[in-house]
């Protein structure tokens, strides 16, 4: 799938898509959040992926890895996750982190292991998603995952 980096004209479509697949909408237009979308032939967003980096650039928080229900079970989710992981590593991140309460086996298949939620919140404290989850109390209900990135 061809992915394009999200620009200002894509934010509304991405917001609608992520709302449909029940993922976090915070900070989608922030310069610290790197996002890409895949569109179908009609121009609808059917896939997304991205990450936020820590202030020191050593940690990346994967976000918005999603595939529309009609396009699932074809390996696209793994492709999207690998794309974001490679980009984050290329940008200098050494550890990837994410929150997932529902998709643990998927992430384990990509090399992620359960992680300490408080450690994630500490190393990625300035990210939009961590700040939102801390402010709303959602952080206490989240499940954290991490994996090293290649140097």
C-alpha cells in the first residue's frame, strides 16, 4: 500500500477514520506526531500509522496503527507497524512503546513484550497521548508494550 505523510489537509479525514476505529485523536496535527495514511481508490482513508518521539528522541510511542475493517486480515496491520518502526528507528529512536488493551498477541508477533506503564509514561511524558491519558485517568487502565529498535 502506498502511504502518504499526513499534512494539514489530511487531518479531518484521519480524525474521522480514527474515530471509526476507536483510536486516540489527540495531537494529530502536532509537529511532534508523525503520521501516514493509506487511501483507497475513492480517496477514503483505509489505513494509518505513526508515532510520537520523546523529548530526547530515544523513545517512540507508536500511535494510530489502524486498518479499516474491510481491509483486515491481509497482513496490512503488520506492514503499517513495521513501516512506523523503521521510520522511528531512522529518526534515531532506540525503543518503541505503545498502549494496547486489545491487541497484545498482534504486537507480540512484532516483537513487543509487556512493559511497565509508569516507565512508558516517564520516558514519553511530553507526548500528546501520555498527557491525555494522564489527565483523563485513562493511563491507569492502559497496558504498555515495548521493544528495542535496531541501531
